C-alpha cells in the first residue's frame, strides 16, 4: 500500500505544478484606477503585427471566410429570430429600407428615396432596383407582405408591430380587416405608409424592416396562420449579400456570395458560420480552423490574441450597461438620500477594475459613452466617499445604533441583495459591497438565486436590490424610467422625467433632442435610480487576411461583410 | 417470457404517468417562464401578455398539464419555443451526434475496463494490479474540462495532429469517405475523454465481481480437475462474473442518448446535452419536458432490457 500512496503523491504533485503554471500567467496589471470619472477604457483597433505567422489552414482558404460563433437556433427568419447568432445570419441574407451607419444614425439601404409629408404622418418610399436571391425583384408588395406577417394575429416573434402606429395595424392584428389600410402601394417600386401618431422612432420602425419575398414566403400564407412561413426558417431567401446553401444544426451554416447584390457582389465567395464555444474559440483561431470570433474581453485573452500576431483585434464599447437595481417602493430605498448614500458608499471603481481590468468604465448615467445623447455635463460622478455616504444617511435620519447598525424609529437599516448564481460580476461585487456597507452601518444580507428566479422577483416587485445588465437601443427613448413604463419594475417615478421623455420622443430635431435628454439624464443621475455600474467592451478578433470591416457598437460586423477583401 | 415482457410494458404506463406528473409539477414550481428568461428590454407588458396567451402559458397549471399530456398521448411532443420546430425534430437533429461519441466511448470503456478488471483481479495485490488501480483512479479523478483542454493543447495546437473541435471541418469538399474520415478525426478526442471518465468505475466493478467469483467453490473444483488456468479464468470465472454487469448495461441506455454537456462545450460537439441545458435555462418547457420524458422512457426500457437479459444469461433466475 505504501508504494501505491507514494506513486499517487508523485502524480498529485506533478499535477499541482501543471495547474499552478497555468495560473501564473495572470500577472496583475493594476494601474492607478482610483479616479473613476475619466474614461480609462481601452478600446479601438489593434492591428496584427506579423502576418507571416498565419497558419496554412487559414492562408490556403483563398475565397472562403469562416466565422466562429455560438450555435444559432436555426431561425434564419427576420420575423422569428431571437438570438444574436441567428441575427448574424439574417443580417447577411436580408436587407432593410434604411440601415444604421457606424455612428448610430441611419442612411438609405434598399430605399432609394424617402419622402415625409408635412404633418410627419406619411412616409413615401421609392425602392432601389434590387433582386432577391431567387431572381424575383424586390417590390412594394413584398414590403406590405412583411408587415402583414408581423401584424398577423398568430405572430409570436419579437417585433412589436403595433408600436409603429401604422394606420389599420390594429384591425389587421385583431382580424377585423384583411388589409393594412395604412400601407398603400403606388407602383411596383413606390409605396406610402401612414401612421396615426409619429415619434422620433417612426423612421426606424418603418424603415428597419427586413423585406421578405412574398413569392417565396407568402405562397401558402393566410391571415391567422404563420406555419407555412415558419417552415422555411432554416432556408432563408432575401435580397442580402449572401444566400444560405446548407445548414447543419449545431455545426455550420454555409453561405455563398449573392452575385446580383445591389451594392455589388461580395468579394468573399464562400462564408461559413461555424459553431465554437468559449473554451476553445481562441484555439480554433490559432489553428486556423476559424478566421473570426467574438472573444470575451479580458487581459489574458487580449494578450493571447496579440501573441498570435496575425489577428486584428477590434475592441468596442458594448451597447449596454450593468446596474444594481433598487426597489423604489421599499420603505428604506424610497428615500433618495439613502440611494445616493448607497452609491457613494460603494467602491465601484474597484469592483469594475476587478472584473474587467481596463476594459470597462464606471458609468453615472444609463447611456453608452458613444451615443449622441450621452452627456457628462452636471452629472454627479458619485466618487467613492464613505464619509459623504455616512453623512447622507445621518441626514436621512438613520443613526448608528448600539450594535453599529443604523436605525430609525426603532427599525434597523437592513437590506437584502438578490445575487445571481454563477455570475462573475456578482461574485466580484458582493464581497466588496458587503464590506463597504458594513462600514456604513448597513446590515446587508444576500441570497443567491438563479437568474430566472430574480427576474420573477423583479416582475413581482419582491426584492430590495439585485444586479443585472441590459442592452441599449441606438435611440435613448425607453420605458425604464417613466412612471408605469413597460420595463419599469422598479417603482421609480419622477413627473419631470416623464415629461422630458415624452417630449424627446415627439421631437424630430436631433440637437433639440440632445438638450432634452441631457436634462433627463441629469435628473436620473441625481435621483440615483440605480447604482450605475459599468459599460464593458466587446471584442471582435479577425484574421488580418480579411480587410475592410466597418464595425461600430451600432453596426454589427455582418453589415459590412460585402466590402471585405480577402488577401490572395 | 413473452407474457412477462407484456406485463412489464403495461406496468410502465402508470410509472410514466407518475413521472410525467412529477416533472411537470417541478417545472411548474420553478419561477419564470420563456418570456422572463428572455429578459428582452424592449418588450412591452402588453406584448408579453399576448405572447403568453399564444404559448398557452396564461392558463392554470393543471389545465396546461392535461393539454400537454393529452398531446403526448397522440405522439405530439409540441413545438420547441427556442427552435420553433417540433420537439421530436430538434431531438432528431442533435441526438445522433451525441449517440456516436457515447456509443464508441461505451464500447471502448467496457472493453478496456473488462480487461483491466480481470487482470487486476487475477493478479490481486501485484504491481500490475496497483498500476492499473492507480491509472484508473487518475482517469476518474481528473476534471474532464482540464483533461479535455490539455489534450487539445497537445494534439491540436502543439502536434497539429487533430482538429480543435466541431464535428466536421468547415467548408470541407469531397465524397462520403472524406466526410466519414473527417468525423472520425474530430471525434477521437471527445471519445478518449469520455472513455477515460467512465473507465474508472467500471474497472473497479469488474475487479470486485471477478474477485468474488474466483473465491467460489466451483472455481476451486475446476482447478482441482486440472484445467488450465486460462480456461478456469476466462471460461468458468469470467462468464459468471459478467452476469451482474448486465444490470449496468441496462443503465447505459439513457446515457447513450442523453448527451455530455461539459464534453460538448469543450469540443464544440453538436450534441443534445447543451441543447437540453439551454432549454432548462431558457424555460423552453415543451423541449425540456419532452426530452426528460424521452430519457425516462429509455431508463425504463433499459431496466426491462437488463431484467430480460439477466433471465437469459442466468438460468437460476426465472422470470414470471
């Protein structure tokens, strides 16, 4: 037996060495990040340093580009797609009337001309000369058909068709009309859309619609049943840059260039989306099995990509933010002074640095730094300040009790944090929060729950605080901060904010909207609706043999695939 | 025998009903549904209510159970919310990929485990026995993600012998044989890791079972008759030691189709394990319930199969 044990010991020791060698690579790179008001986010394009290191497997693929991504659900249909990965395929195979530019504004795509009536209620579109990949031309009828499908009573996709306020939309959804009266076809390439009420978002609601050929999808369509359209989910036909030639669930989607593409035939002749996973997507880039992948931003990963030498790395601010939500109906948290104190008293810079290193910024308003609506004017940065937090709590009437916990009218300052299980942000946040708040004299308890359970509590309003993150639309209009807004599960209400949000939605001039939203963000900032945490970054890494991408937080990479050139 | 099988099959019906009630109740007790799991920041409350009524999620639980169970009775597993496809079709798309690696890993691990078990029992406490035991314990205790990544680093990145992951090379052109060879290349590493994981328990089991049999009187008799040691071990002892293994074989049946979540994640293998896990996280009830029932059915069939085979292999057991 002793021999066996000694052998075992040797193996265990050998293993520990291997494991610790792996861990050593992660040296700390903590620069002085105490000042959180300035942008310290590292972003932008890092060019490849040495193309000669390119693996043969990638170099020999002259006309083929392979993009690695998490497997999509196989719903390559603009009406029903739900995951970002299905979006990528749809973006590569369909077109809209207008499309986003890199800066978040929009330009004409399939639309040749857009005319808006005096009263802003009627939009008249003229189509460019374009063809679907089955050879039929893109016509006004196809646009009408797409809207019919979106507004169908049985439609269970993600597009909220009724919010566009098209005249006759409601009647069609309810089945009392068999046509949408607001969409009028003038001729094959010209049509007009009338809305009952306009907002700043109307051009996008009407224009950013992926046009689907009626001849292909509409063959067996009858109002009330979309089954025949769903049956074609994995065999898309659009007017886009590429056409899908084969799909193997969980493995790959093979696409071929659309030679008749209205912007000109793409230079990439074969495009393949291949399934990869987080644990090996770097290894696949290195071996040349893939050419491109979205990689989780971390110092280790950036270093590994730089070391490969043949990768262009594009680090971009993510269109979204992380926040700690307060329940504004809670008797303690309804007091703005308490919420401000909780923000001052939390070392956000340390938390964000701990999770993302230099690749995220602490934020103070719920808007992306690259948005036109973003402002830093008169925005309180809530720099970490325990003393300030303490005095705010004193002002709010919470005095330190005998046991060190603050109390007011005999009630203890006790808060509960609903923590998401297996969330790296929460794992970093919770210890610091507990420590920081203990210093303030707050009794913070935490319960760990699964994500869905927390979302359930959020809907029911049964929580004190929780952490979550969400995405931003390019437009600042939202229903999170207005009283009784659809996403306002927080109980926040400020009549001033309601008024500004409504004004901003109705205003069409961007400069005037900027001023309106600036005021709104100042209010939201001062009210400490959430503890605004961070805006992180995304990273697209691609083999430098492909050049010509035009990527921004508002313009995902598939939109510029047609202009990408592969080095020969 | 026929009567026995029919009776057992009939007994499965109430069992399955019980199982369906239990898994449906558990899934109904879990907070959240497909709409909350999506957490779409742009979805209005009206739209969410509309979707719930389209999906039938607005009905009371008992009603939902009867609708679901009624559909299952006529073979309609429902439509997966995530894939927008019939559940059976989604299972069909992924399950065979899982089956391929699980099947070959099973054959390999059983073969190796039987050999290792028999020899370490035959030479109990010898150096060989100790080495086998050590190797088996190492295989068993190494975390699969660690050994998987290590093998990828060695064989795919350093030696460039095998691909990193996936089931086929993207954009591969060529005939059926090129395709089959490509799949074989891609499946080597996952099969090796899966084999390593399951070998440990099996080898220990066979060793114990073999040791038990070797001590029986009839083995002593066989030796006393002057039979060759090889005949004693492989004919008299081995066959009897293998009988309890039939039970284990029955339990392998659901495992063949269940998928391996961690393995699929590391090797980007398009199996059903991660689809199943995803359906749980996303509250894709039709798929989650449908696939769980499918696995439960396989488990019951596996049990039946084991009992029947047991009856055939061991004449001491009479099935009535």
